[in-house]
C-alpha cells in the first residue's frame, strides 16, 4: 500500500493559521465552525507528529557524535 504524503509542515501551519483567522471573524455558521475546528485539530496533530519526528532525527544524529554510520529513522515511534 502506498504511503499517503502530507503537505509540508510550513504549508500545514499556514492552513492552520488561515482556519484560525476564519474562525476568529465569527461569521461562520455552527456547522462550518465545527468543520473548521475538526480540520484544525487534524492539522495540529499532523504538525505535532512532524515536529516529533524531526526532534527524534536530531536526537539520533546528536547521540551518534562522530560515528560515520547513521541509524535508520523509525517512524513508528
């Protein structure tokens, strides 16, 4: 099964910022506001996952110090 690729972190963050701006205007119906809130939560979780993966990669590289070989990144963590 092909892995679904998500937009980059910066794109997702901009989408989240736009959702927040739209919701702050206060002119959305309850249904639209709820849908945008759900979309926002999904974007927050995706961004948090990408940040955690980046942090894990940095930790792996930092721990290895001067070693010439790199350990494969484990996305399941």
